[in-house]
C-alpha cells in the first residue's frame, strides 16, 4: 500500500466517524447516565516519557472522541523534553485533562499502574503517547460492554502504521476470546499469544474497572502486560469489534522497536527500583501465569487444562528461555 493511501485511511475514518456517530440513539446506558455522576464513565490513562514528537496528536485523538464523558490522566515520568509543557497546554483548556508528574523516572510499568491508580471511571483505557485511535473508539467499546456483562474488555481491529500514520500492515489474527468458561478462554487466549504478538495491544482496549482492580493492574516487571491480559481472560470475555479503529505506530524511538538492551536494562526500564543482578523475565512470566491458574476459582480439571495450556504456550517460546539463561548471568558479571 502506498504512503498516500495510508494517510487517507486514518483521515477518512476520523472524519466519517465524527460525522456519523450513533450516540444520540443510545438510551438509558452509561453513555447518558454517566454524564450525571461526579466520576466520569471512562478514564483514559496516558503514561509518557519524552513524548514531545507525538503526544499532542495522541491527546487530540481523545478530544476528537464522540463519547464525551471521560477524563484523561497524563502521568509524566520526568521527561527531559517539552512533553509536560505540551500536555499542560491541553489541560489548561480542558478540565477533563489532568497532568501528574512523578518525582523521578520510576519506569514504564510503574507509570502504567500510576495512571490507573489516579483514575476514577467505571471503565478504563490505557493509551500510548504515540498511537492513534478513531473518534468512535471509546463509544463503540462502551456500547459493547453495556450490552454484555460477560465481556470485560473490548478492543477494535488494529493496524500498524509508521511515524507519519501510513499503513505498514494489518492485523493478521482474530483477537476475541469469548469462551463460556475460564478454562476455555484461557486456552483460546494462550493459543492466540503463541501465534502472534498482536494480542499485546489488547491492553489498550476499554476494560471494566472492577476487573482491573481484581487483576492487580500492571505488575512492576517486564512482560507483566502478558500476565495481566491472561488474568483478564480468566475473569471474562474479550471482544474485538470488527472495525479498524486502533493504529499502532512503529518508529525508531518506540519502546517496542528498540533493540540491543540487556535483560537488566529492560528490568530497570520496567521498574526503576528493580536492583536484581540476575533477571530471568521469561521465567517470571511463566511463573506468574501458573500462579494465576492456581489462584483462579475454577474446578480442578479446569486448572489442569489451563496448566497444560500454559506449559504448551511457553514451550513454544523455548528459545527465549535459553537466551536469558545465557545472557542474564553474563549481564550480571559485566555489572560487577
């Protein structure tokens, strides 16, 4: 696909959704009643560090939403660029936007947990400072959550774009996890996680607040987003809307595009106070999955099925375990 088509795609979706929102036809739902409560219906958490290049465009995506009853909590991790100044320009003009600054850079995972801690809404959504999402994103997700109480997370179709918003590739696999039991959802989720990495972006959907509280939000270690999504799947259904409304931006400065850091550097990047010399992230992620199964209130047979599915999923990633078994001790020795 050409660059021009990619730009036209996002602009066209943005314009069409803003003009054709069905919001006025929804009755007696949180879309209307939420306006009357002190707390907003939806809280949006934006953790950021040195995001001056894209953060204004990300905030504008929130302001362009057809759903109006939201709050935006921005937590800055001691940026050294103009990020805070840009964010305050928006907060000065819209009281729904709040800017929080950490006293020091506490790491990515801490900052993700911080925006949830500061939120008040019935539903919660994380957003990255460099991603884009269409005007009906929140409205459409809340509609689905209101219609079906068994669904705990809603996310639309996604597309990977470059720094200019031009299409790189589209989602390759269906991401819905809608089994009737916790064990069936666990097996479906783990099978999806073994196939591709698109499942990671489910964390940027709209999630029921009580489910996030029950799941413990984001852990303070690298890979905790995988564990959180597994916990959410055990709690209820994950539904993907069949409409492309989330645009994951890939560019050289993006956290997910960086290469060459050591396992200890990645651990410190997740949580600044992680001072362990020996770090085995994949072992930690496996352990946390098994703990989730053990603590889940499901029958013994279901736990055995979930445990088998967890082991099968991580067996397929055996190369990562071998790599960290080699590199983690080497990193520890270099740091002496």
